[in-house]
C-alpha cells in the first residue's frame, strides 16, 4: 500500500518560514520523481517545486528564490523549505510521486500565511 504523508503545515505570519515534509512508503522512493503542488480556494492545483530522482530541481516562478525542495532517499522523504512566505502562498500543499505513468498523491497539508 502506497502512502505519502505530508506534515509541517500551519499558520505563519507574512515573512515567516515553514518546512513541509512528505514521508513515502510502499514505493521504491529513489526511483520516483517527487514534487510539491498547491491548491488555493477557487484555483486549480499548481506545481510549486519538483525534484527528479537524479536531484535536478525546478520551481514555479512565483516561489523561485524563496522555496527550496530537497530529498533524502535514505529516509524516503521529500522536503520543501519555504521562506519569506506571502499571503498568496496560502493553500493546501500536496506531495506527488511520479514514475513513468504512475502517480501518487498525499492527502495534503494546509499552509496559511496571515497576520
């Protein structure tokens, strides 16, 4: 049974930081490309950051320079460090694992940026 379990969300003030974690089980983690998506109320789900199994990364323009994605294959975990958070970053953040045409999603974790 495949599970992606996100953690680390919460309420933070503008300018603050959070680190989200996604722990994977039931997959050969090192074979998967991993990504973080987010979905704000009334908006489509969008890619935030991705990291391939070889460690290459890419980011949405809106988070470049503020977010950093990383992975620890020994812990089957992918992270996203989010700095200089803005109210527009408020959303449910989802972890995604992809290998060829196979995709898995986590249940999501809420991030709210508000004063």
